[in-house]
């Protein structure tokens, strides 16, 4: 079980990931990547877009595992000692 503060931090990260990715997908940053040419015949803007998208998916998957654990002081958590006889 994780502490309540660890769960809150994971929730904060869940909010920050899409906000940061939104800023990274905005035109000024995409134009910087599009002016660089190509890498192995692939335009750098394509590598940039799919790299950011892949990183967002990986970070979200990692963070969802952190959110899956119940809170230590969760009022709705059922303990085996509290089960009826």
C-alpha cells in the first residue's frame, strides 16, 4: 500500500503529463523540429511528434501503475480483519 501523499503526487503527475504534452505539440516547438531536416530519411518533425506521443504514452502507463495501489488511509478499503464472521 502507498501513502496518501504518494497517491496525491501520482494524481498531480496525471494532470501535468497532458499539459506538458500540449505545450510540446504547439506550433513554435514543432517549427523548430521541422527546420532540422531529416534523420535516416525520416523528417525530424515526424520523429519529434511520435517521440513526444510515445513518451506521453509511456509516462501515462507508468503513472497509472502508481495510481492503481490503494491509499493507506483509504476509508473505503476493506481489511480482512473487518470482514463479517
